[in-house]
């Protein structure tokens, strides 16, 4: 399994953000994680990129165990992940090119390799004409595509998308979802946290519902959402 | 690795470019603070040079009794030259003493004539000491030992001014170290605050770098570089300003500027204060990879 949660709980003071989570994600899966605000979706993501550790239980991601990982191992784990946020988190003082190039630069790629990969990815994302623009000069949809490009530039094994369409209008959201599906079809495991699982076409993903830190039995769903 | 270093350097330049104004203000603050220290060093260096010259002349002079023959005096000098702390001894015969007197005090040469041909200045032994033995305590100890030797009439070793000279040299050395320490601490705090502000301003960049897998040193190096540049450039700027002031004043107040070793020391102090400040600033500013 690429990702496994074994009886994982995360408490902040006495408040349970996640409780007794049992979850496995296989290579190449598209997992849709749904639930209301504060249900624990973001906490679950943080546990995957090990920005946080569980209070109890073990999270294992691509061979890295939360109970054994050292701070020095975090960069190599995170280079296997791509993360997309609802608020894009693009660096405002850098161009589109520099934002997308960042994960390659911090991994020590040569300038030539960086240019080749970034140009090719920007072309795929139809953003080549925007490569010298700054984030504030882009539309919301373009910013999110840049964020996805940044997440994908280093060929991650897993793409975590935390409410990537939360700030976008329906048409742009649809395009972003299509992009995530394409990425998944190309072999990358995608975990998408969303308020609106209906955006994902039926039969293309596995659905999970989080409610107040607990995974709700998927059998209580009617395909696209909770009863 | 080279590409990674280049990228880190680029990040450092972005840091400085983004807040060039506040960086220059910090640089000026560091330069001016260092300038006070540099001026203190120049004064200390020159006072220290005077004191060292005085200390260089510290020695013991034994005046021998009239009945001590030249052979006995030379034997005594040989005995003393073998003692610990003694660098060299020199026997001054009555005739040589008289010649020296006439050369040094020509206006009082008549005095010798008045005292008559039967009068002779006493012979003496001049003892030069190893540098470590030029302190008040050690000179005093040696003077007490030789004063008890057979044939010795009197011992002169500057016991009036030597304790003051020794403690002045000691005090000056301690003051320089103390001033350097205080300055290094205060400048570290200034740099720490600047770096903390820089980290706060670039919080998102730091966070994103950590999330996309940047090694810890890659995130920290630009801030460390900023502290180092601030410390070195600030201390170099202060040396330049102090050098200009020193040049202007040299005709009215003759003095020497700092020697190369001290200049290097000031630059090193600047670099250390900058690096320590960066470390303090990053410690409280950069979030842990898990936060």
C-alpha cells in the first residue's frame, strides 16, 4: 500500500481532529475525501505530508513511518508528494515560471533540466504564455493551474489536493477536476479533499466521508454523498 | 549540489532585494556601532603601544658596593644570568657609568668635577628580563632575591610605577575583550531582529519550500548569508569610516591606525556577530518542518 493509516488519532488539546482512522490507499488510486468544514480533511492531509504527527497510531507513506521518520527524512518524503491548496499559496514575488520551478530547484536540478520540464508542463497546462506573469496578474483558475503545475513538476507519486476548487467558479472548477483526472490517468495517485464530491464523475474514484474526525461507513452513501 | 547552492544564493539575494531599505538601515546601524568600537580600538592600540614600550624597558639595575672588584662583579653577573626570567645581564663599570652620565646629562658634568677625582660612580649590573617576567610581581620577586646577594648595595626596578603599568596593560586588554563581547552581543541581537523580520516577511516562502521538500539548510542558508553579509559589510564599513577619521586627525593627533591583525579581528567579530544573530533569528523565526 502506498499510504496506510493504522488506528490513527490526532488530538489538539482535548479536541479530536481525527479518531481511530483506518485507511489504505493503493498506487494509482483516485480518492475523494469529503465532509463538512472541520471534519478533519486538512488534518488528514497534514498527517500524510507529515507536517504533523498522529497522537496515536501510525501513518505510513511510501515507506516512511510517522513513528520512525526523522526530521532529515522529511524533504525526501515531500519530494514524492505534490500538494495543492485551496488558496493556491503561490509566491507573489516570483513569476509563474519561478513558482513552478521551485520544487525542482530545491531538489538540486540543473537549470537546463528545470527549464525543459517547466516549459513542457506549462505547455501541457496551457500556461506557457503566462510564464513571465506574476500571480496577482492571473485569474483564479490560472493560479490554481499554476499551483497544480508546481505540485506536479517533480513527478510526485501522490498528489494531495485540498479543496482545490473551493475558490473557483463552476466552469473553472470543472476544468481543474478534469486536470486532476488526467493526472491520475497518467499514473499518479490523487487524493482530493472537497465539499462537493459530485464534481467527480461516478466510477472514477473511491469516496470517503469524514465527519467530526471519523470516517463514516461508505455504505451509508448514495454514490456521491452522504445520506 | 552546486545547483542547490546556487539556488540558495539566489534566495538570499531575493531576501536582500525584497527589503533593501531595511537592510541598508541595519547595515548603517551595524557600521556606526562598530565605529564606536573601532575608535575605542584605535585609542587602545595606541595607548597599548605606549604601555608596551614602557614595559619593554622594565628591568632591574643592581648597584654594587665600592669594594666589589670587577672580577667579582662579572662573576655575580654570570650567576644572575643563569636565573629564571633573566634574558641578559650587562656589567657597567664605574668608568662606563661616568661616560654614560656625561653623555646623558652634559649640563651636570661639572658636578663630577666638583666631587673630585677620588669620587667614582658605583658599578652596576643591568638585568634585562624575558617578556613574561616584566610584571610587577615577578620583577619584585627577582629584585628581592638579587638584593640579598653578596656585594649588592642597592636594587632599582621601578617599583613605584611598575604595579600601575602592569595593571594598566591588564586592564586595557580586559576592556578591549569586554567591549568586543558587549558589541558582539548587541549586534547579534540587532541582526537577530532583522532576520526574524525577514523570516516573518517570507513566512509563506519558507513554508512552501519546506512543503516542496527543500532541505533544512537550503531554507536557512539565505538568512544565515544575510546575517553574515550584514556583519562583515557592517564591520568593513565601520573600518572604512574610522580609517577616514583617523587619516583626517593624524596631522593634529599623531597616532597609528589599527594593524592588519586587528582589522581581521574586527571583520571576524562582525562575521561572528552576524552569524550568531542569524542563528538566533532563525531559531525563533523559522517554523519547524512539522508545524
